């Protein structure tokens, strides 16, 4: 106990002497190379959608809730300015997102499937500690939607829906790779489907929570 106390006192005296002599004691430089340059990665998402739907000819108005998972890949480029990170990123995901809802017309149900999605976004982040960055992201989004009735009436119709997406996340650097957790909202606007000669209008948006692993290209090339 006496030895520990003596060591603490000596350390404090040494620090005070260094400050009195004008010696600056600096922290080691921050390792931020994980967020500088090109990168690529893989991601896994949970996707939850909501689709207010109208069938004018039948006077039907209802909501279709969808859910599913997504598996995808992404690539991007980071530009580091002090502790600020600016960049652009593109991603694409295969989805199992689907849902159905009673139309209110007999026993008929309306089914909506989301097969895939993709986005092209800007990112801006701030490195709050040596290994942790918080960021925001937003840009263009596109997805493939399919609709049909159950029991089937007039087969299936599909639409390529364009919209926007925005979200935020946190990313942690392990040196050779980074891991991130991200939330995004995506809105694809209105899609019209013709099933059996009858139009239905779907206004679709999704919430997604994504976990991902990113690999800086410098790691692969040994730079």
C-alpha cells in the first residue's frame, strides 16, 4: 500500500514539474486510416414496410404491413478531413420482404412483395473517439415491388419504384475492418398495379435496421 501511494505521489510530482517547465504532454495520434479511401463490405438487414393501399373501383382502402430480411453488399469512398469524414456509398440488397391484407371484398387478400432494393447515398460523419464514428447518410433509392390477389385474379403485376432514403449510424474500427449499425427510412412514393383489369394504388415506405462489416481497400492491398 505504501509503495503504491509513493508511486502515485512521484507520478503527480513529475507531471507537475513537466508542466512548470513548459513541457507539453500529448495524446498519441488518432488512428483514423479506416475511414480514408475506398472500401467494400457485406450487410444484413431487417426490413419493415407500410403500404397504404387504395382500390378505387372497389372502394377499398387498407394498409399492407410488410416485413422480411435483406442480405447485400456495398462499396464506397471516404475522404478524411481532421475528424470529419465525407464520402459516397452505393449498396444493393436481396430481400424477402412481403405482407398481405384483407381487401374487404369477400375473402380476397392483397399481397405485396419487395424483391430487392438499392441506393446511392452521401455520408458525413464525425470520429468521436479513436475508433468510433457517428454518421448520417441520405440519397436516392430504388426497389422492385410486386402485387397480386389471393386467390389470384389477373396474375401478378410489378413496378420499379424510385424514391429517397435517409438515416444514421455508428461505425467502430477494429483496425483491419469496421463494423456498423445503421437505421434508414426509405420512401418510394406511389406505385399503380393493374390486376385483372383493376388498378390499385400503393404508397410504400420502409424502415430498416442494418448490421454490416466493411473492409478498407488498403487492408486488401496491404497499403
